[in-house]
C-alpha cells in the first residue's frame, strides 16, 4: 500500500499544500429552488412521503427529547437531523408553507437544548465526547439538519450561531493530544462514523470562510477516517470496498465520509481526494451494486455486520445464504454520493446509477402508505422489514432507514434537470416543467411530456424569449439501443447509450423534441459469486425497470421456469392491465411452459408477509 510520502503529501502539512489552490468549479449545478415541478409519476411518491411521513407520522419533539434528557440507546440523536434535512429538501422543491412551519418548530425546539459549552448533544457536558454513545455521529446530524434549514428554509442568524458553537465545541474536544483523537471515538470497531463530520465542517467552512473549520476537516483527512485503517488511502489505492476499514467496512458510514471528501476536493483542489472518491465510486459500481441499485449483504465476508457492509454484493446477490441485504441508508447515501460526482464531473454513469436505484430499490423499499421505508430489501423472499436499529415511539417504529428514505425522494428533483455553462442538462425523464439558464443567463423553460418508464417515448418543448445559441444536454441511458432524437422534424445524430447527447444549435422561441429510447426486455444471468448454489438464476430488466414475480398475484411465484429469449437475450413481453390497483407495471412473460405474470419490483407489496422472486430459478 502506498504511503502519503509516495504521493508527495507527507513533506509539508495539508493546509500548506492547499493554501494556494483555486477552488474547483462543478461541471453541473442544480437548478435554484422552486425551478422544477415534476408532474405525476415520481412526484406522486414524493407527495405521499411528505403527507404521511414528514408532515404526518414523524414525532419531531420526541427526537428532540434525546438532546434534552439523554437517549436510551446509542446514536438516537441522529433522528432529528435526518428528519429535518429531508423536510428541508422537500421544502426546497415544494415551498409548502406547512413544511416550513414544521421545520421551524423542530429547529426552535432543538436550539432550546443547547448546553453551556455550546454543544447540542445527547451527552452531558461532563461526559463529552461520548464515543460508545455515538456523540459525534449525532452532532454530525445536528449540523447537517441545521445546515439544510439555513440553506433551504430560512437564513436565521440563530441557526448559524448554533452551527458555529457546535463546531467550535467539537474542535475544543477533538484532535491531537491532549484532546481526544477522532478515530478513537464511536461505537463501531474502527470508529469510522465519527469522521463523517468531514461533510458538515466543509459546509460550514463554505458558509463562513473560517480557517479553523477547514483545518479541522484537514485533520480528519489526515487521520485516515478510521482507527487502524486509512480508508482514504485505501480508496486511492483501489482496494476493493469489502476490504476497506478492516473488519467493519460499513457501507453507509464509509460513503458519508467520501461525501465530505468531495466537498474537501472542491475547496482545496486536492487531486488525492478526487482520485480516492472516483476510485471508490467505480469499485462500488463493479463489486457492490445489485440489479436494483443498492448494495451490502451478510454473506460471505462480513456476516456480523448484519447485511450493512460491503460484501461483494454485486457478485453475491444470488447467494441463497443471504438473509439481510441492501440497507436503505446505503442506497440513499449511494444516490447522494452519485449526485456529488455528477455535479463535480458530469459523468452520465452516475445518473444511470441514480435512476436504477430510484425506480427499483428506493421505491421498492417505500411503504405504499408513505409511512416510511423498509430497513433492507431482499431480492427473493420477504422483500421488506422494519427490523433493525431504531426506536419505538408509543408503538410507532422509527429506524435509521425509514428516516433516510425520504431524502432519496427529495434528491429526485434536485438532479432531474441541471445547468451547465453550455446550457441545460436533462438527466431524468419524469414529466416535468423546469426553468434552466442559457449561457447568457436567459431563462429557458423545458416542458417534458411522457409516460416514462412505461415506455421510452418522451416529448420535450424548449421555450425561451429570444433566439440564442446554446447546448442542450440529454442523457442517453446505458440500457437502450438505437435511440432517436428528433428536433423540429430533423433527426439528430450521435446519440450513444451511456453518454450525453449534446444538441448545440441556435434555439428559436418554442421548439419541439421527440425522443425515443427503445425499452428492451433483457434476460440476465446470475453473476456467479462464491456460492455455486446461486448460479442457476436469471432475472429480467425492462429498460431501467427490474421485473419480479409477486406472490400477491401468483402462488407459483417461486417456481423454476425457462424464460424464452432470443440469442441476444431479448424477451418478447406484453404489457397488460395490472391485476392489482397498486401495481405500476405488469407484463406477460413467455416461458417454455406458457406465459407468467411479472411486475415491476417496486410494486411488489410484501408488507403483509408475502414474498417476491426477482432472481428466477432456472428450470
């Protein structure tokens, strides 16, 4: 393994190296708040979550009680920050005054618990920092929740003061001796979770320009973010994710550290940080992401981490010994890390990953009622469960995952359409109306009309007040073949799957695009991991949608079948009216014994105890 010396970083301190470095500019930037409105489709899921979770079931005052009276279980203080940050991101999208009121009440309540040393902590001043109790992890979520409120809801000076006092208190307690080292604090074997403070400290530095916050972030980077294992160096050296961090390669917390490392790269220009992030991203894609866009498992390498660790899950996903896999916290954090890399680099593969997770893993984890998300997802068997870390409030179970799920929904409009210096960028294809900017700063209104992903047919209108030459970027999904894009009746050449099509032309007032992404249904073989009992399975994908057999409509859902496909693996399926009103998509699929019903994975409702079969046993 390379040392910092091998890459020229040990001779002078990080702060001196980066003092003269220019800030890195993102390739893509999100639209300003309120500049996109999704229509139907994914917006229905967002509104369902807002109404029944963020404005419905969540007991915000009970979350604050952990800070006021202490917590009965480690890390419960994270709940306030998670609930508030998704609420604030939803407010960014909707500007719903009810959300603003709920978030303001939650923030006011939390600020009333500030301790004499400026901390907002579940631990008393005398017991800080509380490593086993997850004190720094909880304070991280306080900072993130307050930051999202300050960023998206109201720039209240009290909130900024609270963030600064919280950060200053942490700096006074954490560091080199005689302070307490950050890598020695936490509940996990390698204490990785405490170093996730990197992200909020970088956010606070960006607000204030206070060098102390950047210096503390540099301290975290230099620490390696894990006791006994420098996970940043390991990522830089292309170490496989399941081998990073020793016995505890916890996927959720590890990616949270790297979200902060992206922010660190933006400010410092550190090429080490950028390469570490991008290496990890590619290795997660290669070794961990399953057919539904999420990762983590309990077989065969890290069974003691309860399905929440990197475990070569992309290769092991058909391993029949797996009992828990794909924590929702992992999927949402993967989605957020992908959005960071998208903004930084403009890499379209990040949107392919985001889309895969949205339509399969994220929606597949959501309760039909909108009241939360599953803790994990299975591909075969009982798909969902609320069993895992969390707490019951008057009979209502709240977990880390059903708090994180709404944040995934809130990121959909955040990434759907973006700006670049050349012009608008269309990433996702839900029907929508979005206002982007041209290079000259002119508003350009994009109107997207489609039933995507039912079909790959998309209509788009481009409206602007005066003629201007600019580039409209359209993502061409990796899974399509022979896509067509027509502008005002003229076919545009150069649409290559897995890239952006750059349409550079002079746009005149109102113009029309016709887009078609052929939606092939493809038969996919099992990946052949470590367990030969997992080899004889196949799965079906229709465009971005993973299909599954649903016990709710088919008592033979787990039977072995022989899917009829051509030599290229294409399967001729036929869409039919859904058997259940809650099903989004249903198809008749040919087998050697006759046709079977299959639906989109996300629609399979297993909350009542029934089962799903995604990887079909092959006859």
